């Protein structure tokens, strides 16, 4: 692995137990790099490196470790150290950590936490997976809407060190309802006596999400409105947390990965490839492989019922793979564009007829070009009679048209019935296009060649 | 389209030429929503709505319009209005805008701009597409490293309104070399007399990029280090700009879209689907369709050379689609995981043998499960002799193994020879797996059935 820092030099210090020099180096590095260094150590050495970190840093470094390293460290440190660690961590990082580690680690963390922390963590662990509540943090800056700018800055300076971000401040009323947002930039430029209420972005301008909203919706808002943090409110409109853009960047990557996996008909997995066991990997793949294999029974039946014709007319069978592949490829292209457009909100169900009309024209252009190329190709290779070549080429045009129609229709239908459009990608489309293509191919052959 | 605001109410105000009320409403909305409203208007009405915006808002709203709307507005406003607009826009937004609009619009913008702006824009337009330079902005906060915290805050308050972000301040020396980064949070908590140089994150902690770095690398750094802005330096290490996280969010989406498109063997397009013409869409698809169709010649030849056997043994031909599809699907699953893992930096070339060994085991599990299911399926349907069923099922196991091996090998080979691994996805894998699967199938049939 490439590092942004000199792993060997640090490791030398550790091996020579040159603790003071190592601590100074580690504290002077970017916290993500410090975590990367500790991540790569093992056992005793990892524990030493973690323990010598300045207290102010260790919680931050800890939250960048993977769950294996976190579990190992937590299992090795004392209750007192663990308590301190949990105190220093932001709630969203603590919840991420507890979500991933074994139950006995969670139990121990809960035991050493004070009742208040325990209650907060329990509440967070109850939010549905991938909801806004499950990824938010509670360390935000909130001002009462009666404050002046001067009072707000004073309050900010007193509490800033404990906040995850201070660059958007959230304004609440007596009953904690979110009434506005005040970017720090505006607060800095204000006069001491200016009223928060007059300076803040008000209701119509504030973008907020509900604790139960899906993280994907939150990501869409952050992308659309270029936010660096979003306030999270409960069903009564009370401010309960914020989600920062760094977590949203991870959500966007995760959601894209999930779509890639679904489009290849893999069951999405949260673990990285190298960490997933062989049986888990096989399990994630086998279901759809089985379903599609069984669906291919239909294609098999079509061929069986034309077996005599296939045996009689030379060259017909040889073209089956080419027709199937071309249909599948043409369909995958279309469905990929539609699925991605739907995911990014660039396409909507109501655009269907416009899409269909476009795809039909594209299909005719592509189909004809492929047919002409195919005639040339088959003449060049030789050995096939001209009528067969013409039937194959005509079937090609039909296959591409069918593929494009199915490729743009199925994702939209899926969206309409609240299924994930990503399932209607290459493999699924291919299986359906295959059957239709073969039916058309054999029908044309029956009409013109028998 | 769903709106976050009441389109009809605003449109009523516009139609009734209730200008004052409309201006007040528009100015009170989130700027992204204001742009969305103007975007949906046309001709005269759009121009009116844009012109009544407070001057301080119009540049911001303008940068959220799509290029068609931007072109229409620029063509309709006076030179003086255009000059003001360009003055108010951030450099990165101006460059985005000029990148998308017709050449005559660019010429006119250049004519009305003052020489200094013209020079800056020209320089930006020369950065390679998708480089850090092409997406950066120059409106950052920079402090000389000799300043104290008090002096810095004074300077910040004087210049903040013109900066794209003030939440990370960049520290430079006499020759403009980037020497450190100072988060605004730390500056706010400092005492007036504290020295910037003592407070800032120093060299080892600062993540910066070069103007020529690819935007994907920048995105990887932002994701890894949870940054809200990245400094951009030239070859001499001098600070020339910054890239903010909102632009990186767009880059991440763009890069994912590009991978989706490449994986379906589409030529990536920067335009949205509905805006792309039929011929452009066809052109983006036809090249790979042709290449893969011609490659299928090989598969055709294999079938041709076994045509006698296929005609002699009932049921052999009927299973070809199922074998091909299953092989293709199994290969797509693997290649998708590997391509995504490489893109996210979770997998590396050196992991190849570990991946291969894992895939082999997964392939055996999946292959056997599919073979058993297939025996059951074919017995249930009936009409095929047992030896044929066994040959088909054995070929299935081989097909899955071949597919998984090719599916994990090709993306890594592509990476090794500096091709984009995303090209080695479903369609490409399928074409290769088809040929190999058929060869194995016919070889097994020849040995056991003839």
C-alpha cells in the first residue's frame, strides 16, 4: 500500500521504543495518516502506538480505524481508557463503531458509559439502517433566535471545540423547533448588536431532513443545494442533529457501489471484497444466478421446438450466440443509461414516452448499421447462403429494437411499482431479450427459409 | 417535476407583472430553487425574472442554470449587464459556464471582460479537461505566515464576502509557497496575539494537489481525509487555487456515471440523456456493438464446426443459451466487484492471487449449486437423456469457473497495462466467456456423447 507518510521511519521509532519521538511524529501527522499507520500494526505494537497518542487525538484516530482494529484495541484497553475514549468521540463515529463490532464489545462499551451517553447511543442504534437518524451527529452549534450576533459569537467560542462543524449554525425557538440557519461567514461579518433572527436564512431557504428519511434522499439534497451540513428534525420539526458533507460523500460512494452490485445482480454487501468470506460471496451471487438459469428454460424450449429447422438449414444455429449477445449488449446500454438517469434524478417516469421515442430511433440507426456490417462479415467469411444471411441480419435489426425497448421500459416499470430500477440492468434484460430475439429469429426463418 | 417551492404562485406573480412581490419572493428563496424557477421559464418571461433579481444574487443564480438557459440570457442582456455578471461570478463557475456555451457567447464574454479577468479565464480554459486546475477557483482566503490571529481575523472580515469558502484559510510565505492550512475554527478560538505560523497545520498534515492532477485523484483525497476544501499548487508549490467539496461531490457522481457507462460499453457523455441527440446516442453505442458483434464470429465458427454433432444429439442445442447466459452472468458479477474495488482503492494489482484463489472457491460453490439445480430442472422437464443432462451440468460448472477467472483477471490486466478496468465488465466478459464455454461444452459432449 502506498502511504502519504514514511511508514518505515515511524516503525523504526516504534521498534526502538523511541516513544517520545514517535508520539511527536504521530501527533504532527494528518489524523487519517496516523490512523493508517496504527491500522497496519498488530497486537502489542498497535496498542503501544495507540496509547502514546495525545488524549485529544486518540478518539479522532480511533474513528478512522476499521472495525477489526477497533475491536482489538477496545479489547485490550482498561475500562477507564475506554470510558475516556467514548467521551471524546462524536456520537456519529461512536454509533458507526458500535454498528460494526461484535456484541460483547458493544456490551462492554455500554457498561463503562455513563447513563446519559448510554441513552443517546441506544436511541441512535434504534434508527433504521441507512436513515438520516442513523448517520447524523448531535454535536452541532445551535443558537436561540433571540440572541444577538455578539452573544452568539461568545457562545460559539465557548462551545466550538466540542462541535463536529461550526460552519453552519442552527437557530431554534423555545420549543427547539428549527427556525433558521446562520452560516458562520455571515455571523462573522455582522455587528455585535445585530439580531440572529434578522440575519439567518429563514424557513423557505432552509433545507432540512427528517430522522427517518433515507440517506440517499439526504445525499440528493446535499448535491443539489451544495450544502456542507444538513439539519435533521424529528416529526414535530424539532432540531435533533446534523449530517456533515464528509459523511454524505461516503453515502454517495456507498449508494453507487450498491447500484453497481445490483446491476450485476449481486446482493449488496457492506463489507469490502477482501474482507468478505467465500461462502458469503457465493451466497450473494447464487440466488440470481439460479433464477436466471431457470428462466433460461424458456429459451431452451424455443430452440427445442425449432430443432428440426435448425438441423435442416446450415448456418442458422451458428448465428444464435451473435444475435443473443448483440441483443443483450444493446439492451444493457439502454438500461444502464436509464437506471443512472433515474438514480441521479435526471429522468422521471413521466419522461417515458420521450425516452421510448428516442430509443426507437437510436435502435433503428444502430440496428441497420449492425445489419449492414453483418451482411459484409458473413459474405466475407463465406459458407452461408444469401437468404440465411438476410434473415440473420433482419433478425439483428429486430433484436436491437426489442432490446432497446425492453432496456428502457423495464427500469421505468420497476420505478413505477417501487422496485429498484438497478435490478433491471444487463443480466436481467439479457435473459428476456434472448427469448424474444430467438422467437423473432425463428419466425423469420420459418417464413423465408422453409 | 417536483419543486421545493410553489411554482404556480410565483408564475402568477410574474404573469401579473407583480414585480416587487416576485422579487421579494425570489430573493427569499434558496438560490438553487430560484435558479430552478428561472430555468423552467422561457424567452421574455425568463429574462424578466432574471433581471429583477437583486444584483448580489444574480451571479449566484446564473451559475446554477443549465447552459441553454445561460446562453439564452447572455444573448439577451446588454454588454454592461454581462460585464457586471462576470465580475460577480466565481472563477470556477465562470469557467464551467464558458466550457459549455457556444463559441460566439464565449467571444462576447471575453470582449466585455476587463483584461485581467480575460487573462485569468484564458489561463483556466487551458487546463486539461478534468484536471484539478480546470475545476478550482481562485477566491480563497490566504494569509501570510507572519500574521497574528488578530490581524488575520481583521483581514478575513474585510475580504470574506468575495471568497468562495472561508472555512479553511491557506497560509503562504513571501514567494506564495503553501506552508500551512488554518481551519477557521482554530483561528476563532485563538488569542489576538497568537501567531498563524504556530497554529496552522504544517507541511506533513496538509493535503494539497497539483493543477494537473486528475479530478478523480482529488476526489479520492477529499473522501479519504474528509476535507471541505483542497489547496491547489503549481509545479513550484505555489498556491494558485482551491477546490471545494461541493464541486468534488459533483466529480464523484460524474466519475461513477462514467464508470457505469463504460461498463455497459457506452462512450461516456457529459450531457444528460434527454439533452443528447439521437445520432450522438447512436454514435456512443455503435462502436462497441460492432466490435463485439464481429468478435462473435469466433463463437459462430465453434458452433459451425460442431453442427453435425448438434444435429445428432437431441437437447444439446437447446442448452446453449442457458450455458452462455449463466457464464456471462457469473463473469459480470465478479468483474463488477473487482472493477468497483479497484476504483475505490480497496483492491490493488498486488491482491490478484488472493482474489483469484477466492474466486476459484466461490466458483466451485456456485457452479456445483447451479449444476445440481440444473439436473433437477432438466429431469423435471423431461425429454432429455441422462448423459446429456450430465454433460450440460458439467459444462455449467466449467463455465462458471472460467467466467469467474476471466471476470477477475481482465480488470486487473487492464489496470496493469493502464487501460480503464471499467471496460472489462459484463458485455466484454460475456463475449469471451461465451467462446470458452462453448469449446468446453462441445469437447465434453464429444468425449462422452459420441
